[in-house]
C-alpha cells in the first residue's frame, strides 16, 4: 500500500490536495474538502490508507440519518481518546481523505460514509466497526437500491476479522446485506418506511411485517434478536444491552434521537469504551450542522429536519405524531423530482391538522397535504409559517435546499 511502498508519493499527494483546497476556499468555490481529497487520490490512489494509519475507525452509512448518528458516535467514543470526524458532511472518499489528512494525531475516527462509497472507504480505513442505519431508494442521484445492497453485501464479506457490523435489525434489507460480515451486532433501529423492503432481497418473496418484527415466508429469514434495544424509560428513553439499562438523553425529539444513541453506544462498546461514559458524552450533542438545535422566533421554537426521500418524510411525520409537536413544511425547488418523494409519505397520519407550508414548491406541498386530508396554510416565509401553529416548539420539515436556506438564515439571525 502507498504508505508502506511509497511514503513520498503519499506526502506529495497530500501536499497537492492541501494546495488545491486552500485555492478553492480562497476563490470562494467551497470549503475545499472535496477538491483537495480528489486531487490527492489522483496523485496516489492509496492515500486513504496512508492517512487512516492505525486509527480505530467507525464508519456510519445508510440512506437516512448518517450525519446525526456520526456526530453521536464521535461523542460516544471520545472517552477513548481524541476523535477525528468529517463534520462538514463530505462523505465520499475524497472528503474523508481531507478530513483524516487534516488530523494525523487522533487515534479514533468517526466517519460518515456515502452508501455507494462504503467499499473503498472500508478497504482504506480497515474499520473496527461499521454502523448501518437503513436502506431505501436514493432519489437525488438515481442510484439503484439493488446495486447498493449488493455492494454492501460484498463489502461486508471483505471486512477485517476484528470488525463488527452494527446493523438495524428492523430493516430486512440491511440485515440481508450484512449477514456476510465476520461479526454482526443488532440494534432496534426502527423502520418508519417499509415500502422499499416489501420484497425479500434473498428470494424475491413478499415479506410479512408485524408491529415489532418481519419475516420472509419464502426463505425463512426473520428479524434477528437485537443486542441493543431502545425502550421507554419514565419520561424519556433508555438502551438495554446484556441485562443493563443505560439512560440516553438526546436533544433530537421522538424515538429518532435515542435510536441514534443506541447505535452510538454499540459503537463505543465495540471499541472498548465504557458505555456509561459514552452515554454522558452523547447527551452533550445539541446540534448537527443546523439540525435539531432549537431556534427561537418570537413565541415559537423551531427545530429543523432535513429530508430527502419517503423514509425521511415518514420519520418526520412520526416524530410529530408521537411527540404531539406541530409540523411546518418548507419545500424549495430541487430538480424535476423535488416533491415526488412526498407523495409516498404517510401524511394521512396528520389528517385534520393545520400544517404551515412555505418555500418555492408551496403549491406542490399544498396539493400533497390536501390529498391526505391535511389542512395546509400557505405562508411567505418561515417566520410566518411558524405563526400558523400555537406558541411553543414546532418541527420544521425541509427538503435539502430549503434546509440549507433556512439554517443559513437562522445562523445569520434573519428568519
């Protein structure tokens, strides 16, 4: 590998990448994290192995929730030492090269990985744990779900023998893809959207679901017994593992936050970090790139959610229903399929409720809500949309461009 065979080439690659990154940032073309890593890989395709070194790494992948869970994992493993993470969200191989090359001393890494880049990142980092959250169709790039699952299955089979795959046992697609891993640990990760998991990836039969489980009548596969289970605990949540119960305090409302905490605690345990200490660090995570952190606007407190497919919209609806917090939608133009994903989401769960709607695709969102029996209220901006709801905390469900626009407004103090 490049770090052993030709360290000079690796150093040249990294120097080239740093120069390109600085130039990109100076010209206002972005943070430079992507172009820097891309050029470094051009000079030395094995540079990822060089910058990964002997770190103990946790990779986090899945269609939804990667950024949030990566932040929780980084916090959870931090009692074990300094942690490097790709906090900018640059989750392809080039962005990960940049993140690791910017911190050559930390002994631990928590890395968000795009679903289709898991194999080269796993090969380059030789992780101690891979966290797999869920799997559903990827609308923004047209990536085939079937090819992603096959890619994962090949990657799982090639993981190092000391690596543990921490998987969502409630997702039969994830369970199938990672049953080839050398060691598998199961987490009750939930499955808010079952539309993409109806057909068994192993035999093609229609799978059967109950409230808590799934099974395939064709090949006999069924939901494995989880090793880490999220359970109610008084007015909050806890994670059970090996007969122990650990309370998890997270700022993310609903069951989404404690589920992410369960994955993070499982990752910490895989790296030998004390679970109680990991839970304490997880409780300190208040914000993930503008997501979830409360933003006060007058009598309202807004929490932003960024969504990109039916699974994400279904999760946001579940958070609203399960917590009783009202929902506001912010939808901006995002290509020809920018609202297609919303038609499949179960907005009928909000039937009869008033939902504020704002953004450049307001008319589309209004049509979707009306078809589901929801009462939409159009608003010219996010502040006006929040005022369609009673004072208090409001969940703001955004597609990608609306999330970027509104989170930037919040950071600048201009709602």
